[in-house]
C-alpha cells in the first residue's frame, strides 16, 4: 500500500510540464530579434550622421582656406574665376575639389567682386561660401 502511495505521489510530479515550450522560445527569439534590429538601425543612423557631419566640416574648412587664398591674391579686373589653391595632402581630403567664381558687382568692373567658393565631394556640391573682394 505504501508503495502505491509513493508511486502515486511521484506520478503527480511527472505529469506536470516543466521547462519552456516551443511557442515560448519563439516569442523570446522574436522579442530579441526586434531589439537587435532596433539597435542596429540606431547604430546605422548614428554612423551616417557622423559621416555627414565630418564631410560638412571638412568642406567648410576647405572653403575658408580657398577664400583666404582668393582674398590675398591680386585683384584681376574682368575675371570670372580664380584658380583654386592646392588641396591639402592626406586621406581626409581625397575626392574634394574647389571651384571659385568671381562676379563683378557693377558693369564695368569698378573694383568690387562677389566671390563664390564651391567645395565638391565626389562631384556633388557639399558646401558653398560667398564673400566680397575689393581692389586695394
């Protein structure tokens, strides 16, 4: 009799399920996947914005350097462009180029020009700087 009671008690524990079911495992994996995708999207957006900010900062510095070169150059009456200064060496300045245009404010040229420096990166205008140059 005691043996049957002991077996009966053991059968109560063996009849109950323990552990995780397949559905629980799939739900956990789906939640983990959603979190991972959100994290990777955030990392991608942060990486892209860092690249864009770096590109803008580099282009702005190059434009300011080019503008200073034009301002220190001799004034040329009737010119529509100035030659760009050489780009700095280094991997940060690869594929950048400058186009410098000059436009006299009055016709005929009375000694004041509007200077526009356009910096291109991969042939796409990234930054534009405008200023004025006068005959001294």
